[in-house]
């Protein structure tokens, strides 16, 4: 079956621009190379409100230094249900989990995860252990880590972060062994020669970067989406590839891809999955991997 690549208009329509406090049509100032990444972030944000999703999906952006990972995550600072911080400590995590428990927050966004990995070994291990629980089974009691947090019900939140290719190579073995890697849906990318040339031309021309004007579109009260199995089964090949690379069984990746596909349907105003939704996620799967393919 031939996979249809979504049109620029379809991608742009899922991202809106703030205009005098109202939502207006995205005008296209953000470059074409930014759009797949921004769409992916938007789909992950929507998973926090899906009726079928018990926890928000987490996202890990991967790319070389200077490619703009932190820049692409910067609009998250304006999202009310996201805590956007440059670094975290175990104490901050306790405070954040309290805000998740109260319903105020649903995601923790860290533009450069390398900052978290620069702490001492003990602090670093504690941070990863808590994040691992937070993004999967949920946090109930942190007394084992000499932290004061208890909850009657598991507290779950999504993590949206980014790391350089070299830092990922340094930590991937440990993250595989502990299962942390499989909890994060990857999005790795590089820039083509054409994209690099265009960006350098924009810098020379002192063209304004409109990334700060991007506002993500999220439906907080979506209807339940009907998901035919024969459509979701088309994603199995991508789930198996992610499973092999993350050193895990494919079930987490199946939940992740199913969830972002449902998010796509919600954001397009559909109550039933269509082939078009599968085709768009298949297109995004060029970068939902660890292969650093060009945009």
C-alpha cells in the first residue's frame, strides 16, 4: 500500500499561532524542517488527555549540538500544564510530582537532558530512577530515595527532553539495561545540505526566528476515538524496529505509536482512525527512531 505524505497545509493546521489572545491559522513562518518536530511534540502533548491513554507519552529528541533541539522545545515554556526547567534536582522532582498529583501539571520539559546527567553519580541515579517510575508505572513512595513524597495512587507524568547524539551514545547502554530508554519515544534528526544552507542564509539575512510565536493546539476534552485493529496493525513494523533498538519487548512502543496516532485523529477532529492518520505517523516514523535521518 502506498503511503501518503501529509501536505504542508495538513501539518501546519495542527500548530496554531497566537494572535491577540485568540487561535488563528498557522501562517507558515516556522520553516518546513521544523514542522515534523513541532508536530511530534504536539501529538505527545495531546496524549495526556486521551481517554484511552493511562499516562502521557514521553519524548526524547536526539540530534547534534546546535541543530536546534532546545529551540524547538522552547514553546513548551508557555504551556500551562508543562513544567519547563533547564535542570532538575531530586528536591525539585518532589515538588513537581506534588503539582502533578494536584492535577496542575502533566509534563516535565527539560530542553537539555545533559544538564541532568552532569550531576554526581548518586544524584544522577536517583533522578533517572524517579523519572523511570514517573513515566511508566507511576510514583507512590519515594522514601527509598530519602525523599518525602507519598501518594495513595500512582502519580504519572510525561517527560519531554532532548540530548545530543554523543551524550546519548554515552548513556544508552545503562538506559537500555534499566528500561529507561524504552519509556521514551525517540525522535532523531539531522539537517540536509539544503536545510543547512537555508538556515545559514537566514542567519546572514538576520531573519527573525518565529519559533517563540508557536502555540500548540490541544483538545482537553476529546471524544473517544474508535481504532480499527487492521489500521493499527500497520504500525507493527515500526514498533518492532523500536523494540530491537531499545532492547525491550514491543509493547511499550505499541502503546506509544497507538497513542500518537489517536492524538492525530483528535487534533484533526475525527472520532475514528483513518488510513490518512496511519500514513502521517508512518511519515513521521522516518525520524521516530535512532537513525538521525535528514529533514
